[in-house]
C-alpha cells in the first residue's frame, strides 16, 4: 500500500507538471511564438495550445493596439525656437514571429524610434507649421515611424502630437503678433466700411440731384426724427435757394 500511494503521488505530480508546462490557453487576441530546440516553428493560437515540455518554449504576444505615451522632447525648430513637444503613439504587432525574433524588445524599440523621430521632424519644421499644420505633422510622423518598425512586424496606426509648450517670451511675442494682426484687420474692415458708405452716399446724392423736391422731403423727415427725441432745441434747415439772391447781390455790389 505505501508503494502504491507513492506511485500515485509521483504520477499526480508528473500530471500537474505536464499540465502547467505543456498546456496553454491563448485568448482571441494572443498568439504563441514557439521555439522547438531553439528553432522557430509556426505560430499557434488562439485557443488550446499544447507543447512538449523541456523541448519547446512558448512566448505569448498580444495583438491588441498599444497606446504609448511619447515623453516630452526638447526641440529646436527650424526658425530657432525652443519648444517642448510630446505625443501619443498607437501601434500593434501584426507579425508575432518578427516581433520576437527581429528585435529584443519591440515595445522599447518602438518607443525609442518614436522619440527620435519626433525630435527630428519637429526640428525640420517651423513653429507656425507645428502649431497650425498639426495634421500634416502627424501624418509625417506616422509614415516615418511605421516605415522603420515594419521590419519588426509592427504596424503604427496613428501618431498624434498632444502638447506644444512654448517659452514665456515666445508666448508674449505671439500674443503681440496676434494683437497687431487683429488691429490690422479692424482698420481694413473700417476702411472698407467707409468706402462702401461713400459709394452709397454718392449714389444717394445722384438720385436726390435728379429730383430737387426730394431734398425738401428729406428735410421734413429729419425734423420729424428730431422731434420724436423730445429735444428742447429745434433745428430748422433753410434751403440754399432762398439765400442765392442775397449772395448774388453781395457779389454785384463788390464789383
């Protein structure tokens, strides 16, 4: 009996060891990269995966999209402005074999590529391009990083620049520039308004000149508008035609 119990115990231990080292359950988004005696064999998963203990070694690789925060980078732009830029990177492994065999740590390598590319691209751009043409900058970053990580079986889905921190002196300069631009626009709008008003006044004068009686009606309308404001002072316009004889008489006497 003691011998039988010992045999069952050893058998149970071997079964547990086999299950723990040879049986794996891979989720839908996981794949198993297997090395058999050091040589790569076809990827397995998802689902139940059984390997040979002490002969095979399994490395799990997640195929889900990874969100990576690119640390803040000190950049000197093309127009010699010092800024601090950070970004966010979205990538996922598409070839588990290459992700494990072509690079030691694909996550760390992708992070380093993203940081150096962010500094390089921003350094080749002017400050106005970084601030105003954000979509073009993101597209360039995504293309360059994806091209460099493709041999590792990594697909970069998107790169988005999050924050661009400017020095206080540069913020003040940009504020002064924006204020001057607003003043310029205000003066241009005011000048355009004066020009349009002058055109309307010229057209009105031309119409009134064709009908002299309309000037009298305009006088009466002006008096009506003044009377509705309850002013104590009443202004009564005198037509110039009434003064014309007196002006002519003065001119004759001088002659």
